[in-house]
C-alpha cells in the first residue's frame, strides 16, 4: 500500500509540475482544440473551387451544356480562353484543368462518330488533379449521354448499378481527418509530456532529490506514466466531445468508453516510449530530434494518412510492433463503423502487450540511467 501511495503522490506532483509549465500546458490545450479543428478543416479529400478553363471551338448547345455542368462548389466558373492560352495558363498556374472542345463536336456526336475532347491537367496539384479528372470525365460522359438520348432515345442499360456509401454517406473528409488528428495528437502529446517530465526533473535537479528518498525507479516511472497519460486522456475525451463531435459535427457510431479504453492502453505504450527517448536524450533539443525520428514514422505509417494495406509488405510487418497501428485500426472501427469489443479485442490485446514491452525496456533504461547518475 505504501508503494501505491508513493506512486499516487508522485503522479499528483507530476500534474502540478505540468500546471506550472504554462508553455507546455497551452500547447496541450491548443493541440486538442483550435489546432485539431484547423487541421481537420484545412485538409480536404473533396474537390473544392478548382480552376478550369475551356477552349470552346464548337460553340454549340452541347458545348455550352458542358460549360454549365462545371459549376461550384467543385469548380470555379469556367473561363473561356483561346487555344494559344492553354500552355501559358498551365505554366503560370492559372488553371488546374483546361478542356478543349473541338470544332464540329456536336455534329460528330449526333452522326454517331466518336470525337475526342482533350483534357489538360496540372498534375503538380496532385490530389486535386486526381479527383478532378474523375469528376470531369463523369460530367462529360453524363452530359453527352443525356444530350444524345434526347435525340435518339437509346435503350437503357441491361443492368443498374446502385451505390450506397456506408459510415460516411456524404464522403465528408473533415470527419475522417478530425478523428485521425485526434489519434495523432494523443500519440504525439503523450510522448512529449512523459519525455519532457523526465528531462525537466533532470534539468531542475529534482531527480536527484527523488533518488535519495525511499523510492524505486519503478515507482518514479509508473507515476509519470499514469499522471501524464491521465492528463492526455482527459483532454482527448473533452476534445472528442467538444471539437470532433461538436464543432466538426462528426457522428460517433460506436462506444466512446471503448475508444477511451483503447486510448488508455495506447497511452500506456506511448508514455513509456516518451520516457525511453528521454533516457537517451540529455536535453530538450536532443529529445526534439529523437521525436522527429520516431513520431513522424508512427504517424505516417500507422494508417492515419493512408491504408496500411497499400504499403509495402515489409513496412506492414514492421509497423505491427507499433502501438499506433493497432490504435488507429481500432479507432476507425469504433468511431466510424460502430464496432464493439467482440471485433476490436485483438487490437486491445496487442496494445497491452506492446505497452508492457515498452514499459519494461524503458524501466531497464531508466534504472541504468539512474545508476550512472
């Protein structure tokens, strides 16, 4: 009981230290509020206000119909330009798309021929170019088909393709980016808080004071893990309710309690990882450099930006040892698809096992650091 009391009192001391560290406290609050909101809003998987120019050499009702179909919010109002202005406009970045409708286009369509329309794309705007090309292709195909059917009355297709969007029917990318930014912040901030707590103790000389007390390295480290993990978990829960569900209007399909349980297990791993990095670094600048080497791969390769299935097999295998891989998979299943414990229990066990390994390695490294000091 005395050991538990020591861990509890040391954890309270950690939270008091964080309270007096105003810079770190403000950064924590900002990351889970305005920072999360802006990150979700600034990243967009939809096409919005793409610039498009049209070279209309046909000047027919069909070509005017194509121009009218390129409308907001996906596209800015199309600009009519001459053929000689296509390359200069693309070179100057004035247009992302230029559509060239040749002369006699409508006549050739009605005659049953297959005239070509040229679409030039500025592929340096990769995401917009990839999505917009599909939009324009569908618009041209749909408008030409409807125009031709108005004259010929072609029979309908023998099949009908019905598409239903599950979990995100409006394909709102803000929902996805908001939830994934929350997951990234949980990982990022927990590593920072736990590592900074240990480095702060060393820089202020209070670590030596703890060592002369009847405390073990396990108690000191356990206090830092639960205190910093609890702070991040509380702020993340508030952010999920106020920012993600409230301001971003993302519906939560599954159990919030299950998500927070998974977040707690993930925090067990990431806070231990933060302490491990702090035992390697001798100062905050060194710790920041180690953060770049560790956190960036964790965020990029864990599935928050791209599905892990699209990554090389070697990367997928290595990332199975990262707690964030299992946490991201669980968060998407619970928050978006409403998965229950019967579905996500393998991810929970994986996070618990990885956390135990990280904690033991960090504890061994911490004991060695204490002995050397």
